[in-house]
C-alpha cells in the first residue's frame, strides 16, 4: 500500500465525523434563526382553551364569563407589528377622540371641552369613528351590549356612573371589560364629584348671609319609608319645625323656587338616599353655595371631610339622638356668632358645581390623552358593589 493511500484511509473516519458535526451545526442555527416555538403543555385538569378575539368582543352580557377568556385580548401590552402600525396611525391624529357610545339617560350635552380649559379633545357620537377612537364612553345605566367589532389595540373603554351602588343595577359580565372608571369615588381613575371647592378669587365680593325666614328645610323628590333619611326625618320633626317641599311631600317646586327656598333657610337637610363611601351629591354643595348650613346624613364624617372643611357642615352622627341634634340647631338659631362660624370657609373657597356628563366626558378625554399606558379593571363589580 502506498503512503498516500494509507494516509487517506487513516483520515477517512475523521472526515466523516467532521461532516456530521457541520451538518448538525447547520440544522441547529437554522432552528435558532427561525420563529419556531416548541409547544407548551399544561397538565392541569379542567383547563378551557382561550376564546378568539372576536368571540370575546361579541360576548353577551348574560353569558357566564370564561375565566380563561379575557374580554380584551387585543389590548396586549406586547403588540404585534400590525397593532403597532395601527396605533402609530392613530397617534398622528391631532385630537384625542372619545366616542360617546350612548347619551347618559338619553340626554345630549355640549361636546365642546374648551369651557373646561381642555383642548385637543374631540367628543363624538359618530360610531363610524369607532376604529379611530382612543376611548369609548359607556354610561352604566345604558349598557345593554358592546360593540360587535374587535376592539382596536390602543383603545380604552370607560365605565361611567355617578349613581350609588344601591341605585345601580348590577350587570353580569362586565369584569375584565373596562380599562378606566369615571365615578364619584375618590379611588376611581377619574374621580368626578357633584361639586368641589376652589380658591376664592380676591375680586369676589365677601360673603353676605341671605335673609332667613325659615329654620330647617328639606326638599325631597323620592320618598321611601325604608330609607334611613326618611326614618331620621320622622324622628327629628318631633323636636323641631321643618319646612318641607318637593314631590315627596306632594309639593313640586320650580328650579327658581328651589334656590330661593334653600337660601331662606338657616339649615338644610342634605340627606342622601344611600350611605356609601364618597357618595356626596349636589344636596351638600347646593346648600353650601346658597348660604344655608347643610345638615348631612350619608357617609361618615371623616369621609365628608375628605371633600369639604370640617366646620362647613353638621353631621347627624355627631349626636346620639335626633332630639340632641334638634337641640343643637335651636341653640345655633339663638347664637348668631356660633352660627356664622359655619361660613368661615367662604373666606378662602367657593363652590364649583360639576356639569353632569359633559364635564365628565371632557375630563375623561383629557385623562386618556395623558395616560396612554396599558391598564384594565379586573374586578369592577367587586370594587363597586363590594
């Protein structure tokens, strides 16, 4: 055997092995560069597969929610290329668009936000703009279904309700549907109260107490013997004279008379129909604005003090019985100096009333313009109803 033949025979095993290694490496790198994904396995029992995007978007309110089926899988914090392109196109819009899906209580309002010093916000009820809208505004009382089209990746759905849980029907299937809450509660994404105090401009004339010819007044439209406020009133009236008005007493009054009556009373019964956290309505702010001392029944005193100064109102819980409260009111009636202390807050603040729905929608649009990050409300019913 020649030396060259011997050398080739000796190298042959090494050449074959090298070829095998090279082939293996080629295959390995081919897999690494591809989008190949190994299948994942879940060995837990009773696992239901997630539903497709369109099915989730079209799910009716009466169906039981699928725990593995998010109602907004299209709002993924890690968007794909198509979603990124869609979002980029919307971001070129000069205005933030908020689509009013249904008019609250079927009442329209001014869709201009400039009156609230909010700009670059466009409110519309044109549902053809659904695919471009940054947000969709749903009033709780009008919800009977949701858009049939899949929700755009960038779009947020807003749950709006200013009524208390006691006066709001519980809607099944709304968990994991909304991204933002607009509500009277201070822990809402967009807390919107019926009124609030703002600094008093120096040029505003100092407060002058309106003329008084009544001691205690109460205007009520909804009379329910089971309400705490009605039960308290029935005891309080045994110890002090109360002038009553409104449909609850068969004495309907005009808006003009409403203001005149409250201004003419030393004390006004700002009794809420529900006792809920942060649920403080115009009953408080109207009395404060019209020059009457509000006597409040509702959430706790500390909770009221989250909204208005401690010495701007009288809380029924400060007294052990309705008679004790009546005695205090009769005392203040005869002691003008102490009575006037309930108006000291007017040296620094004035009442600003909120404009129902219109202001809420504009402030929602402003919130959406400033907050583009991913967010969702997982347990809306639990948060609201407890």
